[in-house]
C-alpha cells in the first residue's frame, strides 16, 4: 500500500552490490603520522581531494587527484598529523564535476560546507573515558527536548553565553529567575523523575545558518552531515572540534546527573536531494519513481534508498559511530516506516552484540509521510510489519495517543479524557501496549510499544485539550477542567505497558498557542516557558508522583511478550467509566484496582473484597506515601481516576 512504482536501476542489481559493496572504513582516517582519505564513489571517473586552511571562505591551497582502488573507492594518503585540516572533493560523474563535502565526514566547518580532518581523541572532555550511562532504570521514561528551546527562556537561569547551546545541559544548580528556589533545566528534570533525555536532531542540519542570528529556530529534521554535531548549538561553529567536544560534554553531564541519552536520527531523507551522498554517487542513495522523479514518502522530496547495501551500511555505521564515539544510549528513528525491517533488525542486533542485549534503546515512527518508491520486495518498518521487527525495536503507539485525547487527523477528535467516551476493550488494549491487537498497531511484546500522549509533532497535549474543551481557545490559561483532563490522560498513560514517552513541558501544560507543527515557528513560540512550569507546578508534581509510582509496579514495567497476563480484567462500570484489575506479584501491593471515570457524572463504585490502599486519585499521585485505605464503596468524581493497591 505504501509503495509506488519504482524506477529500476543498475544499482538494484545483485551484481552491483556484490562487485562494489565496500566494508573498508571510509572518510578521513586521522592518525598521528598520516591521514588516509577514502571515498566510495563507484560511478566517478575522477575524484580530486582539495585542502583548505579554514572551513569556509578561502581557496584550496592544494588539489590532489585521488587514486582509484578496488571496490571503487578513491584514496589518498597524506603523511603527517592533520587534525584540523579542512577538505572537500571534486567528483566527476558522466563528465560533470561537482564539489562535495565528505558524506563520511566526522567534523566540518561552519554550516557543514567543508569537511575537517579530526583526531577524535583530542575532542574528549576530561574523564570521558570514565563516562558511563547510569544503570538501567526500572522503567524507561523518555523526555524529549530540543537543545535550543530547552534553555532559551532566560527565566531558566541559564548562563547567557550558554543560552540555547549544548553547554546549557552542563549547567546545574539553575533556578527560576535566579531566585534560588525553584529548580530549572537539569535539576528540574532530576526532580521530575524521567530517566532518558531524548535530543531532537543534534547532527548537523541545514535549516539554521550557523553564521547568522542566534534567534533562528528550526527543529532540525534536515540532515546535512550525518556524523557531525550541529554547529548552531556550539559556542563556536567555525572550529570543527568545538561542537564535538561540547556535545560530548553535554552527554557526560546528562549521564552524571542520572539520565540516559537518546538521539533522534533522520536517515529517511536529506536536507535537499542535492546532498553530499547524491553528489558523490548520483541516484544511488535516493529512491526514484517510475518516471525518474525522486520518491517523496518523507514529504521532503528525497527518500533515502535504505535498502541498497551501501546505504544500509552507511546508516548502520552512523548509528554505531554515535553509540561508540558519543556514548549515545538509544536512537529514535524519524519516519522509520521508510526504512526496512531488515535494516532495523540489523541495527538492533549490532548494538546488542557490542553493548549487551537491550542496553541501547531502538525505536521509531512506524509510518511515513506518504507512499515511497522502494524496490518492490522491500518490507518497510511500518505499522503493519511491527511483529516482523525484533522485539527490541519499538514504535510510537498512535493507538493509545489517539484513544486518550482524540484522533490526530481531526482537530475536533475526542478521546477518553475530552468527551469521546471510554470503552473497556480499547482501554484494555492501551493497558497491554497493543500486543496482538486486531487493528493496525499490533506488536509482539510491550518492549515494542512507546506509549505517549504528545511529541514534538502535532499539537501539544495542552493545546489539543484547549481546542476540544475550551470555547474561548485560551491556550495560555490554566482552566481547571483542562488541568483535570490532562491529569487523567497522564494517569492512563502511566498505567500502559511499554516504554513511556513525553514531550518536554507536557507536564506543565506546555502551549505553542495552538500551532500544530512549530518546526519553523519562532524560538519564542517553541521555548520552554519556565515561569509556566512554576505556575503549573501542581501538574508537574502530579506527573512526578505518577512516574515514581510507575517504577514501583512490576506489572506495568514488564516488557515480556506475555506481560498482558498481569491485566486480569477490564470492565465497563458505566458508559464512561471502567475498572481494571491488575495482578502485581513482586510489588508492594499484590493487586491493583484502577478506576477511571471519564464522564460528567460521578460514579459510585463497589471496591472488590480485601483491604485496599489508595495510591493515587485525581488530586494527588502521591497518595501511596500516605496511609489511606479505601472504603467498600468509593465515589469517583467526574473526569477522575482512583488507583488502589491491595494490602497483602
Ligand atoms: Ca548546521
């Protein structure tokens, strides 16, 4: 369904892959005594290496014809130590010569237009060799941030020179407006209890001019140099080593502060069709429609042909590089549905082999922006193929997302918490992470489910609730009914098996004033509003309590294929109310009773036999710290939850 007629090419023949597939290390391999430049360019007639003193505005001081080698790589060996030397290539294909940076570059000058030779060991921050991720947590609670919007708000207490930069992730002890009371940035996240920080694109992207104004903003889903950090997040984009060191420092700091780090990777398309990959081997890395036009399943006009052997290898090696050199603990694949199942499984296995089973998280979006023109037999990592993926490859679960707050395709779509009704069967699927579900989102185990309510895409949870619940459309308000719905949504998500995920600021009712996809909106719209985080601190506390509770409930954290067995029953109590019974062996409470009332009427509920402790209700998610037992009959107020734990 998601495949279009594909233009067959020489590149698709098994002979081509067999003859030209290259396993040698590519790029500029920098040693103390020599640097080897090696480029894979099987269709090139000539390749010239050009050397520069800086990364942008000077002429080359030397041009060296490269030597063709077996497997159709082009090589040149430069004796001496050359870290800091800038270079690019002139590649001639079918008589046309084009300049290109090195697609395998690991460092570059400003805006990534020229590559740089780099001695990576010289970029390591102090004690980098001792840097280690914190131990694996009881549950993965992933918090998605954008480097610039996280610390753009000066109320965050960030040092002015680090505002919007990688370095802001190294700053601890920050408080709201420097007053010394309410923690912000890293300290705030520690208190919240999330376990993983997911960084929206931090590879070098093209939509922000690194030599321009600091107020520019973009999400960054437009890769230019896949294996180099973005320059606008560094304090100096002109010297290639600075961005590398500063990203490593940020990761080291996150690790020290108890977080694992996930990288958002975008291997499904490039900033423009006219990419370094395309200039090096025209049409090898991109899918084409039958009429020769570039395939557009990414919505960006240039889908990567990930199924071709050197494209697959490029992606796999890039992932392994970020894991090894930058100590990344996981990868989130943008439009994973444009990549193939085989490649995703290869990535999973390679990471398991190097770092231990499951040590690195791997998940992605199991969809694309449209149909793509891949080789016909390609099995894409789309929703329909999730069970063919390794159980350690996860997918964003749009089924729970939409069930809770409404179908994303319709602005007025409603879910459980905003008047769309609540039925026991859908709730059961949410709770078991859609394992063996009848619909299009169906996985083999909750290890594959990323359960979430909001991400950077589409509306924030708050804005979505305002659209559906507030006639005045007051996005900046703190409406009690919306706060209640938000709490209920978070409470439901906290009970779903799978990995938990949230957009930064969801916990304080983050608003983008109703803007759906703010990828190129101003930094003011996008920035984390730290004053709002304080004003809405009761909601923040509610998320904090839910996360602390979640980590204590083995039944929810179980990722095994048979984890659904813990969900003993889900029954309809009334039209808009449900009750779930959970077996929780090994936890502080032998069973859980979860009560949900999404309706406008209060519900009186008879609690199952036994002594039950109140763990959470709509007012507090920290009841488990108190000593309150449930009555035989409990009243569920409108739009509320009540979680009980059986005293054993
Ligand atoms: Ca850039």
